[in-house]
């Protein structure tokens, strides 16, 4: 019971860190790009990842965590995939209207559910699906405005959705199957993510903004905000891997839409952004969906834990000599049980 309580506290801490750091970096980046005229989002992301890697490298040298070897091919492909997904998201924003870009982000949840159902055999109850539907409707009402379609933008959005979903599913899968922590995975993959964005970022940003990032005039104020953004990004990147590893890609996307609602609220409160009755209704519906998702997930997980701890379940675990269908050894029985456990949200 003590281990379970500690795990729950760890999840809550990870969720809080993710929300706090993500909302903070959005506010800082908005000030940097809108008020100070620094529009180079992709290159800035590569700097974020470089600072993250350097910070983790120092932490590793100081023995704050133990590094664990992961197959280099897996790490490189995983790092490149995540870097490419960020590039596609930025290109999608550049080629599409804000409304269509928001729809792209909303589509990540149902696409993730589809992929996990088809390839990982996960099961999502009707109650979970209903809560996700309410969440998406609410965020759509609150954030989606104009919808302008074009062929290139649509293709880029589809690529962004696919690479983002696969990258987040792999973030969860690699941590569990290879038994590595979020810190260990981020430490090994961050250099490759940073490299792909550092090489392609200036070209992407120049194409989208018609400006060259290294020709920009960096005032002390701009440099200060860039440094602050990079420092906060360490927490953002760390908490992203932590949340996905401890929960699931779908839960992380739900959390992302909570951040959207908070950003809208902070934008109205601190930056005096326009705020309409439609925004308020959308945020309330989204919060209802998030609340139901959290309640149903907690209820189903508790029900599953009670079943796992029941005497009948324990007796069934021990009785491996008389399988119902053919011969099964203990190892196969354990793998089947593990697969069933992994199928829950």
C-alpha cells in the first residue's frame, strides 16, 4: 500500500510539474515571439533540447542518476522521429490557419487511441471515450476559430499527427519494455532530437518567417528571455517523458489540453487577450471532460487492482499445472497477465 501511495504521489507530482512548466514556457515564448519579435520557433526548440542534454549530462556526472545503455539504433531512430514531429508541427502551423492547427492538435488523441487499440491491443471503455469526446468538443469550442484548408497544409498536418502519436507511444513503450527511466531515455535521445532540429530549424524558420535566425539582432532583453525559455524547457522536456512513462500517451494529451485552457485563462488575465463567452463555455466543457476522464481512469484502475489482489486471482496465478487450453508454463502465464494489465488506460 505504501508503494502504491508513493507511486500515486509521483504521478501527481509529474502532472503538476508538466502543467506548471508548460504554461510558464508558453507565456515566456509568447512574450519572446509576439512582443520582442523573435519568431524562430524550430531553432529555439533545438536550443531547448541542447540545454536539456547539457543539464542532464552535468546531473549524470554528479551522480544524480545512473545512465543505462540502450540500443543505439533505437535511440537514434527515436530521437530523429521526435525531432521530425516537432518540425512537422511547426510547418503545419506555418502553412495552416490557427483554427486548422488547433484541429490538428485535437486529432492527436483519437489517432493515438486508434493506434494503441490496433497495435498494442489496449482497451478503452465507452466511459473513457465519452469523456475524451467531451474534452475534444470543449477545447474545440474554446480554441478553434477559422478553418482554412489547403493541400500542402493538410499533408503536413497528417504527417505531424502520425509522427507525434508514434513518438509519444514509443516514449511510453520504450520505458516499460526496456525498463529505463524517463531521465535515462531523455538523456540518450535529446542529442539526436537537438541535432535534427539544429540542422533543419534555421531553414524551416527562414522559409516560414522570411528571416534568418543568425542575422537577427539579439538585444540583452531577447537573450534574457531565450535563456529563461531554455531553462524552463529542461523541466518541460523532463516532465513530458516522466508523465508519458508513468501514465500513457492519451493521458499526456489530455493534460496538454488542460494546459491550453490554462494558457487561454492566463492570456486573458495577464496579457489581456480577447476572451468571449464561447471561450468560457468551451473551457467549462473541456474541464468537465478532463474531470470525467480522471474519475473513470481512477475508478477502473482501482477495480483492476482489487481484481489482481483478490484471493481467486492469486489462486489462479498459482495454478499453472492445469491450464484450460493446452500446455502453458508459468512464464507464458505471466506474459499473458502482463499483456492484460498493459491493456488498461
